[in-house]
C-alpha cells in the first residue's frame, strides 16, 4: 500500500522530476536512486549509514583494547557488547562533557580525543587515519545509533 501510494505520488511529480533529472544528470551520472521516487537524502559522506557494530566497534577492537578492556583507563570499557552503554550519553571521567553526545561529534569527548585537537589524543601513540575519524564523526552526527 505504501509503495503504491509513493509510486502514485511519483507519477504526479513526473514532469518535475524529469526536468530536475536533466538539470543534474551530468553531475550525478554515477549515482542511482532508482526505486525511491520521493527521494531519500543520503547521510553526509554518502552510501549507507555508518553502523556501530560494523564500522565503529572494529575501530575500538583494533586500536583501543590494550587500555580500554576490562577495568579500562578512565573507567572506559570499549569491549564489544559493552562499549555503546559506556559511551552514549555517559559523562566522561577524565574531562568534562559526555563521552558521546548523540548528534554532535564536536561536543563528544570520544571524538575530541580521536581528533587530538583540544585534549590528549586517543590512542596516545597518535591520531588514527582521517578516514577512520570521519567514520566516528559521521556516526555521532547521525545520532549515534546502536545499529
Ligand atoms: C596506551 C593506552 C591507551 C590506548 C591504546 C587508548 N587509550 Fe584512551 N585513555 C587512556 C588513558 C590512560 C586515559 C585516561 C587519561 C586521559 O584522560 O588521558 C584514556 C582516556 C580516554 C577517554 C576519555 C574517557 C573519559 O571518560 O574521560 C576516551 C574517550 C578514550 N580514552 C578513548 C580511546 C579510544 C577510542 C581509543 C582507541 C582508538 C583509546 N582511547 C586508546 C589510555 C589509552
């Protein structure tokens, strides 16, 4: 039912969409939004939403376990299955603010630490590649979902 009504809506807007398509076709030649007539805006960075389990936890597993496992430094346990509840909406112990402020990476101690701009970087050995930090930033700014 929902699909049918969306399709009907698409038909009504067909002329507009054709015009719009012609205007942007050259710049979107590699993009495909077929089957989504009303249009869903991709998150920043494009592609699929960042997944906590699939994208973020592996960053912790690879880079943080030496110091943030059981009884982790600053009381921060980043082990799989425990990390989310230790981060989102939880006040930081070693600095002010929440470890993760859902929707705002810049206010999140986790991202501040990963960026290493204002306070001691994490991991202490040096900041992670930009691509990795971008994933965390996007995950937080998209609402820090447990997805
Ligand atoms: C070599 C040990 C070490 C590694 C590796 C490490 N950390 Fe830390 N981390 C610490 C120590 C020690 C503290 C507490 C002292 C401080 O605030 O700098 C801390 C504090 C933090 C805090 C602040 C927590 C709070 O509640 O204030 C965050 C967030 C953090 N680490 C994230 C990470 C992340 C994410 C990684 C992996 C990318 C990581 N750390 C890797 C040692 C480490």
